[in-house]
C-alpha cells in the first residue's frame, strides 16, 4: 500500500514539472503582445514630440546665430573712413537698407508654403576694403590744391600711390565692377560721391588711371544700381553743407575701394528653402535656412533746418524710400539705429494635416501652414554712426 502511494505521488510530481500547457503559453503571448503594442505606441508618440522639440531648438539656435553675425557686422558699420575733422562719417556711409514693401500674393501665395523675393529686405554694411590701400587724387603736374580740380562727371581719374603704397597694389585692388568712394577733404569736414569702375585700373608710370560710370553734377547718382550699387548717393541730401560733391583736388583728396557686406534672402536656389545669405567680396555664404521673414527698420537722427542733429527718432521706418516721418527718403547718413527681425520655420514637410508625420493635427497662426515658426529681433546702434548723438 505504501509503495503504491509513493509511486502515484512521484508520477504526479513529474507531470506537474513538465512545463506550460499550450493554453498557458497562448495566454502569456497575448498579454506580452498587448503590453508591447502599448509600449511601442507610447514610444512613437514621444519620439514625435522629441523630434518636434529638436527641430524647434535647432530653429531657435539658427536664428540666434544669424542675428549675432549681423549684429557684429552692423555695430561696426561706417568705421575706417578717413575724415578730416574726426572719425565719424559726415556723409551717407555705414548702412543702406533696401526695404521691400510689396505684399500679398507676389510675396506669399495664400494657402501655400512658398515665399518669394518680394517678401524680404536687404541690408548693406559699408566699410573700406581692408585689402586695398586708398589712392590719392592726382592732377598733372602734381601741384597740390584745388586750382585745377578733377570732376567725377568725366568718368576718369588719375591716382597717385602714396608710400608705402605702390602702383601695383592699386592696380590689383581697383578692378572692374568695384565700387569706390571719392573723398574730398575740407576745413569743415569731408564731402564724397561714389561710382563703379567699368574697367581694371591701369598703371601709367608712377600713377594709376581708373575709369568709372560718371556721376551727375553735384555728386549724385541717378543711375542706381548701375553707377551706385549700394544706393549711397542716389538722392539729393538737404544738409547744409551738402555731403556730396563732384569736384576733387590733387594732393589732398582720396579714392577708397568699398567693401560691402550684404544680407539678403535667396529664394532662387531652392524655392522650398528661403535662405538668409551673407555676401562679402562676391562670395555668398548661407547663414540660416527656412527663413520666411527678414525685415530691417531704421531709426534716424532728427535734423533742423540747417542740417544739424537735434535728437533721434524713437520710431523705426520700414520703407526707407518714403519721405513721410519717421521715414527718411533714402538719406542713409541719418540712420542711427537699426532693428533687424527674422522669422524662421521648421522644415515645411515635417508636419502633415493628414496625421502621417505628426502625432497631432497642427497649423500655425502666422500663415496657417503645418509647420512651427519662431521670430527674433535685435536693435543695433552702429558705433561710428551714433557717437555724435
């Protein structure tokens, strides 16, 4: 009896230790699949949110870096120019702004993610070319003074390299399509005009000859951008004495090559990616991608009837060609402060209203499109243009 009981118990123990039954295995797999599916779904939602945050952080960093680069360039606008009285330019050198006031479908077709060139402004920072020394105005037989001045209405001028500058250096720097500034030194300050060279400079013995698009009488250029790419002298300035002139003297006056830094938005290379670019010495460098807003406003000095500064305007003008206050009719010598605004977006195909790439349906409040946007602005006071105010 005891042997039989022991055998039965041993047999039952072996049967219970053989493993899971098929039903138990199916139940376990079902529970695992349900939990796994829930975990994958939760991870997918958080992965989308993580990607969204990463794109927005990248956009914010891109805008900040772009504004920092423009701030560095803008704060030094107008520096390096020779001035008889002081180191502050008394003529429109430093910043020029081309505001594009066109809007509507020409800028941004409603319901689309396309932005065209008419949406964006252009900012020019104007400084002397550090790689090209200035040339002194020369009138044969080389007698200094203004007894026989040369006029920029002629379209040609002779320069004299002043040691240690050599004629070869002037020839190498004053090349075709360069913009130059003519500086006339007076006892009360300086006057100027500008032109674009239409040929390479040519050495003739100890002197160098340059040829350029002639200016008008008085030093203005009405043929912008043909003769004044940076729009420095296109308008007649109601300042007394005028900062413009077409008459330059031997032995005292100078010709300086301009180096400009231009910020604009390229919409032609890739229409789906408007790119803020920095153009210097003919080389364009991308600064920030997916830019859908670039506006530059200028605050100006307020002049009295004789052209003396009385105060600065607290308002910013976004149409520099207008003469209605607070705008300044392209009188760039009056600019004392600029406000630069950028609007950027995340890649336009990142989100979808069909809920393919995004965990939630989304459209922004700016243009009703399914991408995130951010905007940043800075105010910059160029040191050389605001020191007297």
